[in-house]
């Protein structure tokens, strides 16, 4: 169930809203004049969401590479990675 609070609650009940976000691990929707305006969430949940979005972007790029034929045999990929690691060890 979504929690919806008016914007004045940010000023008057910030600690309560913050605790609710962290404990329930769900966002709180803030309204201004009865209309949706802002979403507040705990920082751990925000960081997890940001990381998941980045992973989805990378996977989407990889899927596009496969679709466009921009792929290499796995042996070549491992050989390239191995060469980079060896070069790093030499420095």
C-alpha cells in the first residue's frame, strides 16, 4: 500500500516520514495541493535502485551489441582480459 502525505508533513513530521521510509523500505509520495509532486525514499533503497538501473543499462547495451553482431568469440575475450592483467602486473 502506498503512503501519500501532504508537503506540509515534510516540515512538521520529517523524522516520522524518514523512519517510515527506512523501516518499511517503501517510498512515501508527497503531494502539493492534492497532486503528486515528489517521492521520498531511504538512501539504501535509492542506491540499490540506482545500481539496478545501471546494470539494466549495461545489459541493454550488451543485448544491442549481440543484435548488431558486435560480438567476439569468448576465447578472444578471455585472451584480451588475460593480456591486460599481465600488462598490469608488469607495471
